[in-house]
C-alpha cells in the first residue's frame, strides 16, 4: 500500500514540482534513498540473492522519481501527526469497505454483472 501511495502521488503532481514525501514506512524511504542503487547493481536482487519484492512497482516509481526534487521524511506512526493519522484512518475505512464488498459479492456473485441503476 505504501508503495502504491508513492506511485499515485508522483502521478498526480507535475514532475517539475518539488515534493516532500512523508512516510511512516522505513521500507519505502530506504528503498529509494539507500537500497535501490545496490539492488540495481545486483540485478534487482536483495542481500539474500532473491529478487526484490514488488520489483515492477519499484521500477515504475523509480522512473517517475528520475530528475525530480524529492525530500524524504520519516514520520512516527500513531503519534498525532495529522497527515499520518488521516492516512491511517482512510486506510482503515478502505479495508472495512473492501471487506463488506467482498462479503456482498461472495454471497451473490451474479450481482457483479447486474446494472446497479436498475435497483
């Protein structure tokens, strides 16, 4: 989810606009500030020799980062940071909505093909 959030952020903002990307995920921050150059040298393989997880997504994001002015900032999660708290709340709501949709459509798969305007 965190990687997808970075991807969508980069798609929305123009490439010439400087960005400050705040994240509570050290994985996301270190992926693009420390680990990626090493992974590239190793054929996108991590220290254990296995292919990097989410390789395609990481490479897509890397392409969008190219030439951009980005400042990465680690924020502590669940610490009262307004934007981080908002992101957590939205993720929680999305998870609840997805679960409800899954329950609805798994009990009535035909409803996936029905036109909702007819009800």
